[in-house]
């Protein structure tokens, strides 16, 4: 398909189906602009991807109704159909698994929802957990006290949090206990009521840790579990708690799974190609045909 400008007009050339999709995207984007929405280059790319995935997609609903502004610092908008489904799943279900490669927004969007829930007083606190030992490293071998040892592993969660709200405000909430960032081991023996709980890098939990985490959920709480099953750093012979949970709890009503792929990557354009290349390499050079 070819799109070129001719004076104040755009000329679209290609097969009938492609031209129809392009027309749908352009007409809907024009409507958004007339309603005052400020389009970015990323928005145009997102719009094209949404209509490619779902020819009936309503871009107005996606960009205007699907946006989150967790704390007023920045607006967060789903960049793909899967990301939109993910946000909707978090609203509807008490436990949601977001599974897919790096850069697909699994943790970032979950954090945006968590901050929105906290500031709207839909929950009393946010708890962010992550396995603290990766690639076979042991905390005892690292210098410093316990906090200094685990902080490097939890840094990505702090980064996402600070992107949602001003650092001073976030730190005050952490000091008050309204936001807690801790290794998953700190969850043992607790019941988490009225909390929004995020378990990040869940592919590196053990079976026991995942079971422990899932059974902490109390009344009025939500849990979002994120992970990439192609990036498991557990010692050889240890079963990933995330992989096991996909089989054990996948049929339970009230739990939802959202699967991301390279089309959902929202980092540098090359990252999407890298993710796809590794997937093909892992399949012996063949395109993946796995069901979603």
C-alpha cells in the first residue's frame, strides 16, 4: 500500500482491503484532532496497529476513554489492543496475569492502575513485590545490609513508580506505608486486605513462592502478576512458579490471563524486531504458530 500527499489531500493506493483500513484510520484520527486530541507519531502507529488487529476498533474509545492519568504527572494510554485488554482485565478481575516479553508495558500499566486505585481510595495501599535473587546470585554474597542488598533488584519498580508521580510524593507514601516495595519473601505469613499487589518478574518465583503469593490475597484486594516465561533465571531443575500457575489456576473463574507478543513492544522500534528474532530462533527458525 502507498500513501502520498497531493496538495491538501492524501492519496491511498493499494488493494481494496488495505485502502479501506487506511481510510478508517485516517477518518477516525481526523475526528480525534477536531475534538482537540493532540496526536503524536506514536499515536498514529498505535492507531494503525489497532485497526490492523481489529478492523472494527473505535479509536476514539481507545484514546479518549482508555487513558489513565494516575497522579496528574502524565497521561498513560494503552498502545495496543492487548494493552487495552490488560487494563480492562485489571478493572474486572481480582487476579490478572500479564505474560509476555520485555517492553510490552506489563509492569508499567499495572503500576499506573495501582496508583489510580490508591489515589481514588479504591485501595488503601500498594504492595510491589519481586524475586530478589536472579541468575543464581545469593543475597548473602552481596555487600551491605538487607535493604542495600535487595534495592538493586527492586530498582525497576521504583523507576516505574517515580514515572507515575512526583518523587517527593511517592517517598512520603512509602514512608507512611501506603506504598511498600519488597522482595516476595516478605509476603509470607501476611493477609493483604484492601491492597493493590503487583508481583513483577514472576517467572523467577519458585512453585512455593507463587502459591504463597496467590494465597495472600485478602478482601478488597487486587493482584497483578507479570512475567516473561522466556527469561527464567532459576537454577536448572527448579520449576518456575509462573509456568506452573498457568497450568494450575488458569481455569479458575475470577482469574484472567493476558498474553503479549512482539507487536505490543513499546520501546525502541528495534526492540520489537529483536523480540521477534529471538522467538523465531527459539522455534528453530520457524515462525511461531502458538495459540493466543
